[in-house]
C-alpha cells in the first residue's frame, strides 16, 4: 500500500467511534494491517471507518490492493441491495448509504418533504406536522423533525407517532390552538400507540433483524429503547406508556454513549451568546440566533419554549420528552412547576444555572441585563386576542417607521385604554422575551409557533397587562 493511501487515513473527516459490525484488515506490502469497516461510497470513493479511533475516511478504489478493492466492491453491491430494502421499509428514500456525519441534512429534508423550521448560525432544523396519508415505516408520524449542526450534517431525525399531544387534537396552529381541544382518551391513545409500535418494530425488523434493548438519555428523560444499528446509524424505538411512540435515528456514536452529550464550556458559550446580540440604530436590542420550535396543533407552549431556551444554552432537549417530565395532559396543559423541578437537574448537570423571578410590574429593567448577555427570558403570560392583534399590527407597522420618537408616543397613546381594563384569566401561555427597545418602551417577544412568530414587538405596558408575573432564565 502506498504512502498516499496512508496520508488519506490520517486526513480523517470526523470522529465517530463505532464498535459494531464486521471489521476487516487492510494490509500493506510490509505486512502491517489496519482494521477498517466499509460504510458507503461518496464521489466514487469508498468510505471506511478505522477501528482504532473510529474515524471515517475516504479512499479512491485505485489506491487499494486488488483483493481489498474487490471485497469493498462486493460490499458496495450488498449495500445497494440493503438500501433498496430499507427504502421500501421506510416508504421514503431516507438513507443514502453514507452515515449522518458526512451527509448534507438538506438532502434528507428534501427526501422526507420537511420544511425549514429554524436556521441559525449554530444549527438548523426542519419539521413537518404530517397529514394522515403521510407514512413512515408503515404508519403515520404526527411530527417529523430533523436537526443539523453548524456544518449542516444531521445530528438527529425524530419521528413521533401516536402521542398525547397530537393524537386526537382538534386544535389549530399558532394562536388558534387555544380554541381547540382533544378527542383522545387514555384508552384510544393506548390502542393507537400499541398499533404504531407494532407496525414500526415489524417494519424495521424485517430489514435489519431483531433489536437490542438499552437505556438511553439523561436524567428524567432516560428511558428504555429498542435499537437497530446499520451503516453508521442507530435507529431507536421508544414507547412510553400514555405518552408517545417515537423513532429517533442518530449517529452510532451517540447511541454508543447512551445518549449522553458533552457540555459546552462556559467561556465558549458566553462568547457565542454575546455575539448573537443584535443592536440596531433605532435602539432595538434583540437575540438573533434563538432556534425556533413549532409546538404544532396542541398545547405544548411550555415544553416547546423550554426546548428553545435549553438549546440556546447548549443543552440538548426535545419538547416531547419535556412534555413527559412536565406531566403535560392529553392535548396540552403542562405543569410548569413540575417541569421546572425536573429541568433544574438537567440544567445543573450541564453546568448551567436556572433562575426564576416574580415581577409585580413587568419593566425593561427586569429583562435588560439578561438580553444584553444573550440570554432569552421565558415569560408566563396570557395570550389574549387584544395582545396578539397589537403584536401583529405593531410588528408590521414598525417596518415603515422613520420617526421613532413619534412612534413611542403613538403606541403609548393607543394602548392607554386597554391597560386599564380588567385582566382576563384565560389563554395562559409561555413564550420568550428576546429583545427590548428602551427608548420606545417595547419588548420583542417570540412564540413557539413557527418562523413567522420569531420576533414580534409589543409595548411594555401591554406586555405588563398580559403578564402573569413570572420569568425564568437558564444562565451560564
């Protein structure tokens, strides 16, 4: 084997330890060997993984000895056969024969028909709330979400099937979810979950054989999953009683670690948060890189908002798992106290600090110090019609403002009557305060309802009128 080949071994793509599958030796002319495993083809080059450190590298077939070249050629043909079988099993061309760590997540999103949910400098996500005729692994997922890292490589594909939030929901999307409810019962949900779990397990086992069982996750979200490994991926099927059936596809490395992720160093996190604060000439100060999560047609504002805040602070989170530990009821409605209690331990475990405060009268000074440091403020409020009309209208009108002093006077006068009216105790909601303008006395507010609700502007007096008096932060 020539020196160029060994140079390619050193120029690895990305670390990803793998301990399953069939490892084979590659030998050079002096008899030295390296244990590798075939994991696909990219640009007419073989993708191989080294056993000693788990690194993935690529090599041109012409650089391999004849015997190794023929062997990998045969494995490539076998991989092609497996791909065709998996495509039939999945129902969509999800897999491409190369591991997540070197794939472009946009290819997967396109193959699955997933629209972009969020795009920041640090991550991208896609999410689809599927119609009844959309199928994966032989049954309907209610939500399909794909997450990618800074380089655009997939980190997790999560399909949630029958679950207590989406199943039987009659709610609308966004602010309309307050008008709906749920037709689900414990019995009907249990039956739907059992059917979905059976269909998914049968479909995957028909292609990949029987699953192994392991514990996966951290803290209160730790659970038992059934696991199948294939070509650098792990497929993890989870069914939590009266909660959800989900299938996650993650890099093998993550499954091998039991779902445990690393901690982002405080110094690195603080630098990133500070760089994400945007300051405009008109006095607007806001957080520009908060990931969006669309809670969908259900009352998951609390877990969806907490997922966004946790991901901003470098902590992996999922709203369906948070709904479980927050004891969210069928259709929605989360115990904020219970969720806070259980989230605290996870936050501490990652080196972060939770903090909650009561505010008798909500003012800019209550949130300014956090926003200036790049920290979003989780806010308990009442999402009333009057509030939403002002937020929508003011956000549109702001685009044409040239005199910001006049704007401040206008919005203060417009809302004098509203803030004197009695507070209606309905439409209880959790969202984020992600910005402020001290001169115009406005907050930038972000709801977990999709990209169009990323940032809406409301007068501070109107926000105080809608407030329930509680804010919560996750600090470095």
